[in-house]
C-alpha cells in the first residue's frame, strides 16, 4: 500500500489523502485526459468551524467535528473519486470521468445538500458552513496545482457572497473573470 512508502500521504486524524498525494493524483488524472472524451473537476471547500480555536491544539469537540465532516465527505464521493484534507480546515475532491461541467456542478450540489445537514457531536447539533469552489483543467495545465488554486479561488468567491453555495471557474485563473455563482 502507498501509505507504507509515503507515511505523510494520509492524514492521521481523518485517514484522508493529504495535499501532496492529492496533487499527485490530479497530475495523474490530467495525463489520462488526453486519452478520454471525458473531463475532470477539482472541488474545494473550507470551514472556519474545522480549524482549532487555539493555535496547534484541537479540543475533543473540534476533533469530532473535523472527523465527522471528513467521514461524511468520504462517504458521499463516487467510487474512484478522491476526497482529501488539503489543510487544517479545508478539503478537496477530485472528480474524474465527468461528461460535462454540469456533472461537476451536480456533484457540488449533492455534497452541499448532504453535508448541510447538522451533525450531532457531544449530544448537540452542529452545523458546518461549507461553500464549494469548482474548477476544470485548462489546456495549458501540466500539473494539479493550478486547478486546485482555481478551485480555492472559486470557493473564496462563494464565501464572499452570502447567497452563493458554490462558485465555478470555467476557464480563467482569476476568480472574477469567468465565475458563476449560486446556481
């Protein structure tokens, strides 16, 4: 198993792939695109509720919220797609074999609907406010960092608009050039 050779590839708290492994998988998916009529998308999200309140220390409640969110996300992605923890309060999803941009938006909507339901932690209902950014590969992309960056920019744009649940960057690296909000 890959984890035996690269122990930093997986997050100890959630069991999810971490950013370096996620980017490696996006790179691999990009190389396969040349041989397929299908496309891929990278979705990303961030929630302040998933970050520890004290620097470097996470309470048991904060850890439970993080782990439950991660498990819910992993259970929701399609077989073959990859959900990863890319930073303290951020996740990303690699969706391959998409027939169109609309399919990626459908995935984002499904994730939003399912993850929007409150979870019970310590006997109390907890809501994690997730907004998603969606980005697609451009012809000049030769690695996954650019797609992830566009996805994060779209997510930040969605977080700036209280009406939007997600934002899509269709073809530009700048968040205000080709974005569509809140469908």
